[in-house]
C-alpha cells in the first residue's frame, strides 16, 4: 500500500467540499443547504489539519493548522445557530423551508 | 505504568502454548487488540448486566422488598441474564409509520457512542485502550454522541410521544454539556493535562491527595459535575426523555426486544463511564485511600508484583465507579422527576453559574487569589511532581523543564503566564524565562511544589 | 394564573410551531385507568385538554333497575373500587333512608369504622399513584405496603380484598371477628410514624413542591361552579364536608364523633403544626394543596377509626342483619349523598313498591372533579397534565359506571 | 498506531475513514429525506474526526465531535423537527438541476484533485515519520497556550525576527468568544416569549 501523503487528505477534503457545494446548489430545503455549508467547512478543515500534521510533512504548517481548524469549528457553531434562526423565521413567514420560495423581493 | 496486555508476555504465553511468533509479528498485535476489545466489550456488557441486577436489588431494598431472589441462586444473580434471554426472544416490532433505516440504526448509534467512550477511559495505571492526549474531552464528546441515537429513535419511531422524548433529550443534553465541560476543566487545569492516566497518577498517595479535597471549590464542583452527569446520562430525576408517567416511555416507546435492550446497555454503560470519569478526576482514580502498594513498593517494581498492584488499582477504580453508579440508582428511586423547564432552569440558572464560580474559585486558589496571596493557597493535596509523571507529558515540557533546571531559573517559575506575552520585545530575545513561565502556568502544581529545581 | 408560563392566549413565541393533537390514553400509564385526554399542544404547552370518558361504561345504573336492592351491592363495589366500603355504605344508606330503617348503634359505629378505614386505604393509593405520576416510584410501594394491612383487616371480616360487599342495607354481612380490633389498633399505631416518612418523601420534598405548587390552580368559585367535592373542593379552601354538612340521615352516622374538617382557614390547616408547613410557592387550590388535604385526612381518619373502635366496644347488641332480598321498597324516591374519599357520592333511588328499584342513578364525585380538567390544564406543560389529573384522584370505574 | 508490527496501520485506518467520510458526504448529497441527511452528516463528520485523529490532531478531533457533532448537528436536527411540515419531509429537486449541478460539481472536483496531486511536495510521504513519537504530536497543551497568547510550539524558532511574528491567538480567541456571546444573546432573544400588548389586560385565568 502506498504511504499516505497530504494529497490523500486533500482528496478527501475535495470530495467533501464538492459534495457540500452540490448540496447547497441542489437542496431546496433550507436546512439541507445548511448541511451543505457544514460539509464545505469540514472539507476545508481536513485540508488545514493535514497541512499542519507533523506526521505527513516534515516542514508542516505546525499548530497553526489546528488553530484555524478550531476557529472554523467554533465559528461553524455560531453560523449554524444564526442560519437556523434565519431558517426558522423564514418558516414562520412562509410555513415552508423551501428556499426556492424565498422570492419576495423578485420584481 | 504498564499495558494491560503486554505484547512480549503475550508472545511468551503463545510460545508456551506451542505457537512460535516473532515479537513484532502482526498476529500478536492483532491478538492483543482483540483481547483488549473483548475485555472492554466484556466490561461494558457485564457492567450493564450487573447494574440491571443492582438496580433491581437496590430499588427492592429502598422499597422495602427483596428484589429478584430466584434466578441463579439466593440473590437472583442471573436475573439480568434471564431478562436478556427474554428480550432476545421477543419480537422486533417496527411501526408502519417508522423510518425503517433510522429506526433500526438508532439503538446501535447510542450503544456505539457509549462503548466508544471507553476507549479513552483508563482502568488502572496505563490500562487504557488508546492513549489520547485530550482524553477528558474525547470522553465527553463521544458521550455527547449518544444523544443522536435517542434523537433518531424518537424521530424515526413515527410516534408523537417518541418525538417529544427526542425534543426533550436534544434540548437537555445540549444544555448540560456546557456545565459538564466547565466542571471537568477544573481538575484538568489543576493537573495541567487532559490525559486521564496522568491525572490519575498525579493523585498517588493518601486520600488527601484526591482532587476533590484540593480546595473548597473542587469539592463543590464535584457535586455540580455529578448532577450534570446524571442529567447527561438521562437518569432520574432528569430522565425527561423517557419519563414514563408523561411520555409513556419517551423515545423508546416503540422499541422492543434487543433494540430496546441496546438503549439500556448504553444507559448503564454511560452511567459507569461518567462515574469512572468522576473517579479519575476527583477521587484518585485507581489509587486507594491508603497507598498500600506504594508503601510495599510493588507499584514500581515491575514484573508480576507490579501487575498485581495494577490489578488492585483496577479493582479500586471499579469499586469507586460502582459506588457512583449506586448513588445514581439511589437518587433515582428517591426523587420525583423534574419538569422540562425546571431541568433547563437547573442547568442554566444553577449548574452553569455554580460551575463557573467554582472554576474561577479554583483558579484563584491556584494563583493565590489572583495575586493577593504570595502563592497558591494551602491545599491538603500533595500532587505528584511533574518530573515523576514525565512519561505522559508532552516532550516540549520535559525539554523546557530540563533546560530550566539546568539554568536554575526556578525563581521565575511561579510567574503568571499572562505576562509572558511573546509579542513583548523585551521577552522575545530571551527564551528561557518565557519557557519556564509557560511551564509554570501549565503545570501549576509544579510551581507550587517549589518547582522544577 | 394558570401556570408560570402564562396563558397561551397571551404568550406568543417567535418560533412558530405547529399545533399538535395528542391522545393521552386510554392506554397511558398515568391516566389512572382508561381515561383518554385529547391534548392540543403547542410544543410542550397544552392549549386544550379534553377528557373523553366511557371506556369503562358497564351500565351499572341500568343493572340496578333489574336487581334487588341487596343484589346491587356488588355493583356498587365496582364503581369506586378503591373505596368499595364507602360505595356500599352510600347505597345501603339510601335504601335505608327510603325504608326509614335505622341500624343498631353498634352497626353505626361499625360502618364509620369501615368507611374511615377504607378512606385511609383509598388516600394511600392516591398518594402512591400521585408519586408515580411525578416519577417517584418508591412512595407507591410504601403506600401499598400499608394498604395491604388494611386489606388484610377487611379480608378477615368479609373474605374479600377489593370488592367487599360488606355493608348492606340493614347492617353488615357479619360482625367483626375475634381479635380484629386489636389488630386494627396495632395497624393504626404503626401507621402514624410512617405518615411522617411520606411527608418527607413527598409533601416536603423540594422537587415535589416544585412540581405541584402553583400547578393546576382551582379557585374556590370555580371549584363550586363545577360541582367538585371532597379533597378537591377542600383543597381550594371551601369548608364543606358532607360528614358535617350533609343529609341528616348521613351525618347522624358521625353525630357524636370529634373531628375537624380538613380545610385551610386563616392560612392554616387543622393540626398542621405536626406536619410540613405549606411552602411559600403553593397557591390555595393547587395540586399541592389537594394532595396535602388528602394526607391530613388520613390522620383525621385514623382518629375517627380510633373513636369508632372505642364506641364499637362500648355499644351493646348486634350490628344489624342484612335486609331480605325480597324486602319490598316503599313507593317513593330517595337521594342521599355521602362523603366518599373522592368527594360526594350520591345515590338516587326511585321505587315503585317492588324489591327491585324502578330507577337508580348515581352522582359520581370523580366525574365532577374531572370536569375541571380543561380549565386547569390550559396553559400548563405536558408534564403537568399527569400532575393535575393525579391530584384530582379520579377512578374511572366511578366516572363511567 | 503508526508502525505497529510492521504494518502500515496509518494507511489502513486512513482508507477506512476516508471511505466512510466520502461515502457519507455523498449520501448527504443524494439523500432526499432531511432527517436522513442529518444522520449521514453525523456519520460523515464523525469519520472525519477519525481522520483528524490520524493526523495527530487529537484535540481538534475531540472538539469536532463535541462542538460540531454533539452541538451544531443536534441543533440542526432540532431545527428539522421544528420545521418538518409533514413527517419525514423531502423536497424534490428537478432532475435538470441535478444534471447541471453534477456536471459543474465533477468539474470542480477534477480541478481540486488535480491541484492537490500536482504539487510534488504534497504527494511525497514524510520520510522520517517513523522517528516521530506519539509524544511529539501531542499538542493539547500548546494549543491551550496558543489560545492564551503563548506559542510554546514555536520556541525552537531562533530567529528573533521570525519569533516576533509568531504571535499567539489570544486576540482571535477573544473575538470568537465575543462573537459566540452575541450569537447566544441573539438566540435567547429569538426564543424568548413575547407578550401581546393587546392581550395583557385580559389577564390569564
């Protein structure tokens, strides 16, 4: 088996990222879109952590990778709370969470 | 410290049995891993069975009756096994309204989470399946995943009562993680590590070394921890998710047979887990009230005697954890259930502020009330110095320590960490004081004990 | 104030949730039998609770019109099966009232003895199941432990443990057995300290108080308007007890007994000094007060039983023989309400001159007590619904008849 | 974990967790039922926490499980429950959109993968990985110190110029804390019960 390199992790991150982007694009459920955002953030996180790993690269990013990943996780929590609030308010006003129905401002 | 299953010992045993393996043969490692896994699974399963029996016996005694008396002899030892067989033979019912996949998966999610957390729980000095540097948070994190099984079960059952159970559970567990996390941070920063083996080993010695006696705040925070732990494993009086008098059976209303049993295995597994965590964080872990084996010198002797000492430590640990579980059982059969809003009030208005105050108080105790006193305030604890528990320290601490010892800069070790900002130009040039100030802040007992020198 | 969360008509939440219709019962653990409550909830907050009854309807009243007055006794047993003696007594008294038949003095004290003993048993079950409704299992078994001893006593005099058919029109099916009074005395001596334990476990328990105080508040006016009775009425502060205020035919039973009606006057219950004080959170008429009234009534009944035993010993003669099955009832009608453990239990009897009544109607206490559900449950949480229903202490056998 | 008994355990575990992560990420994408999506997302993020463990970022992994899976996703599922109009709600996406999205997505994936594999430094395995002991990658305490403003992991940096730039993360940490506080207050404001002005005088029963 080939040794695992940073590129392997980046590939996993890329798959997650793309799955997340497609999720955001295709889902009509606001919460589905939100889940897509989480996937994207996590895909990016995998990259950060992989670049920061001493095990994978001799001259790694060091702990900064982990720091950034932690900030992403914490901010994602806040982001989810806010997004959920938006989704719930949207639900209150439209009694649906279909984002395609959010077209009130369309001329 | 030693491993529960030493690879070399295992190979020697295999050699006696006529199987010849080179020391680093894959089969040996796999075998050792298997033995570990089976032992751990056995502990969880046997613990669940034992606690089901104990729950019935204790409840019986509390309620002025006998509890099980017939299955398996005088004390009904095998009652739990009989229950298990009965549950195995029951029909696995699934409501038509249910989401089949999630309904089937949910019990496994719960049980897997509860079981996975045992990976990081040491049972004795070094007897842990996986050394994890941040074991404390790993356990809390994985324990928090158990809620997912409950939520999925509640939602997938297709019953309104189950849904209510799931809603309550999610609200409750998310809230109680906050004070629980605050509570475990107190022993963590007193010890300066999140490694449970190190935290346990630091409390070597008499029972005055247990962290619960470290100062009044740690004593108080233990009770907050215990309350929150009961809430986070969903035991009465916080068993809102299954409140049988309100929600029929809450999230597991629609479950039967083995799937139902998995929820209970998970519940009893997590009970033992949080009690075990409390044991390590507050009650000396595997160190008894009297350090018999340390006096005899067995615990550092190596060979069979050390193994015996560690075995006794494991027994010690399990006894303390079982006492914790027994208290939970006792509480369950004594108190009425709180209402959901009262559960949240308890968390947000009492537990969280209390935990925060205790955190600040313990911090103040360590820093001499934020600099008012000369050093850390008096504590009965004589925690083992950093040097002796070096095996589990990060290597940079050891290096820093060695360097500091060499330069004899112990005088600066007690300097508060906040002032050691790396951006200050006058500090950036000199590395040593900054290092020692860092170690002083991390391993605060180090500085109190007269430090590194 | 319906609850601390206020009325749903007044409170509005930003997060709009769908209204949910939930059936609580008839197979729900804490609806005390086969009651079905249709709850309309907004999240956990109940906006409407409608009781649906009739699952235990057995045509008990119609059956009474096809049986002789004495044959009807076993059917009264099955109305309030937790207080069968009181049911027997109610029916026996109304038949006797129509017949103008007085039981001998000894029989009168025997009836008080049995009725009050059964009241203790019934209130013990109410207490235990209330603990169960609030998630505390242990008091339930304690209560049943004491109740067992009362059932043992009943078994000794009549052979049955639940449906006694003991008190009959004309007297009772038999006199007390040898040594029964001593056993009863021993039981009462043992009960008194145990009640202290119950107060520790429930009445003064902080969690219990938080679950019951201020929940399901029933004002005195509303209690009277809805025709509630018994501990539910007295828990709202209305000083009304049929043993004192009822029909003379019934109050005559208690004419020389000393007791105080358990109701809060000037912020105090009679003899509440010996028991936990009323907590600050409790509002008159809430679940806590209903529970407390019941607990104090147990003590009151213990005293009444002691008095009854004393008078029974002193009284001469027999305790009255049951009327003959074929004893014709005079043409006319009679209505009599008695103070059963759950409130006023009325029997209405119309006779056309035969031994078989022409019309039998029953006025059930639990039925009226249950009717306040939709008023007091509005705006409370789902968890409060069992807490309120439990404090009403309903028996479905009596409601559905 | 790394080289136990000559096996490349890292590779084995990597492939295990990588397959789980990718598989469940795609399951999230292709599932129509929002609760199942949440369930797959939990498994996906849990498996990626496994990947974090493999890279030696234990603290990040624990936090991933604790905050992300245990907190954020529970919140998400809570939102799903609150907004599920009918049970097991699913909103279908038109297949035209699907095709378009898939084409664009595979183009993006190809771009990202080629970028990841092009850099020679990234496809080269660390030659002295065997020499790195577990104690060297354990970083919980340095992370804690880093948040407090002290970069103990960069002490080996001898160049004072560079060392001056190795500031801690105290300021971002504080900003994030305040940010979370604001979010908390906002959430409390959202969920708070409001009284209708008109109905107040009626009073409750």
